[in-house]
C-alpha cells in the first residue's frame, strides 16, 4: 500500500533546475515545441494493465542499446520507443501512469553518458506537470519524489530539463508514438515488469474497497421500507452532498420525509401518538404523498413546488431525491437515467423543504410536531444522511483492511 508522507519534497531539499511550460493556447504550445533533444511520454490504463510509452528521436551517430535492449525498438526515421507494462489496473490510475512515463524518460536521460545541456520532456497531461512543479500530499507522491531525485542527478551533471505540455492527438509525431506504444503495453494477458516497484495507490484501494463493500451490502442492507421504496439507488452517497448544502433544520425535514419517520398522522398513529391516521381534511390518510401533493389545506403553499417539479409533479421519489427505477413506456430506458450517475434535483428538494416550512406542519408550535423518536435532534447538515451516511462510515472502516 502506498504511504503518503506529510511533504512532497523533504523540507530543506535543494530546488531542482526543472523548468515547467504550459501554454494556454494549444497552437502556441505546438509552435514553440523544441525541435531537438526532446522525449515524449504517455500513459495508458485499460484491459487490467497500466502501460507507458516513451519516444525520442535518435541522432544518426547514437544507438539506443543502452536503454533496456529487450524493450527498445528502432522505428522508421530514427525514432526509438520504450513500451512497458508497469502495474495492474486495480492498483493504479491514468494520472500515475502519466507520472510513471515521465519517470521512465528521466531514467533514459540519467543512463545516457552524453547529453546536450538542455533537454525537453513532453507530456499531454497538465495535471502531471503541475504535480511535479508543486508536490504535496497526494496519491502518486512516490513517483514524483523519484522524478525529483532523477532531476537532481541531471542537475549535478549540468543538464537542464524542461517539462513541456503538448496537446494530445494533434499530429505531433513523438506524442502519437508514445501514445501508441503505451496502449500496446496494455494488451490482454500482459503482466507488469517485475523490475518496476509495484505500489498500490491509496486512492485506488479506497475506491476498489468502497465498490466491493457496496456490491456486497446492496442486496442485504437494511434501508427501511420508505427509503427502499423511494430511492432504489441506495446504498450510495448521492444524498450526502445534498445534505451538505442545507442548514441543520432543512436537512432534518428532508431526512424525516425520506425515512418516513415524520410528524404526519400515518406515522403518529402507528407509534401511538395519534388516534387516527386520517388527515384533518377528511380526504384520506395523511401520508407523505397526500401531504405534499393532494391535501387541499395546503393548496396555496404548494404552488411553487408544483411549478418547480413540472412534468414530474406527484412523483414522490423525484420529490425526495430518489432514483425511482421506473422506465419510459416507449423507450424502456430509466426515466431518471443510469443509477450509477443519479444526481438529485437540489432545486426540487429545496422547494419541498420550503413547502413544508410554509405549512408549519412538521414544526414545533404548528399543526403538527416533530417526532422525537424519528430523527435524532442532533442531526447536523452534512452528517444527517441516516442510513446512507452509515454506509459511508462502514466503507471507510473496511477499506483500512484492504
């Protein structure tokens, strides 16, 4: 497992002479590209593998045999390239693949006995350039530290290295070759080079662990009848972000409506705090759907909510931020889109809360009262996701053991 230190570069370490160049204009970046002494790098993550490619133009009088003879290949027009499988996809990501490719280019330079005074390494990943320029606590830190050590070795030899961003897929020969051979290194059944240090990224381990736990708990997680009915995207953390945008009072109201533990007669009667589950309007049971969409008592207060929901009016799942799972009768596609990409309509949720507050039905001193046994009065905005937040806490605990 990757260890992330408190510093990207140890305090007191001398600064390298690395120069970092990122042009805002893509055409300018291409026009100012140094014509000689340039290495191009690229990383690829696919088919279970992480691959890197490094391409550089060989001078007529030099040879590439010094750079991993079994992997370096001589291409037409004096181009050399390194194609290498460096990690498993489950242990890394595209960003670190780009860093590993840049580090390989530095290794090529360090092992070369004769170099010009200025050399340029090109990458099409701006994030990688910025991370090397300003290292901090982040996944992939170990690669950045290795790059800076190599840069110091070149500095000792009086060699200045420039890290240069180039736009991808613009017909730049070196960039296209690096991209091609990085992808070749991620073909099926290729295994990582055993001489490359295998480090599992902390961020990747967290993601894999979270996905594993959610897959295992999804069929059995006890979410309660109301939550399971209105939000079939659970258990996921899509509501946590919503609660983070709300005040404590607003989050409490929404949690009550989503869990069904709410000061309406259908619930109060069930817990022995109301004689009848029927609404005072006499039109039926005072359920959440009746309260939000049907009760004539609150016709005036719900005008804004109705206009905000538009053609999704009276859809309880949509009103409470849930993925309904229902399909369009014609296209047969989910009306809420893919479950994994579901995002509640925050505007609708705020309109629901505004309606509830306008009625005063769930507030102390109103026609109803908060349910003491429903939602903890200490629920805080950002932590009031109930069962949903508990899933997140379980993920964090379990991932530590991955």
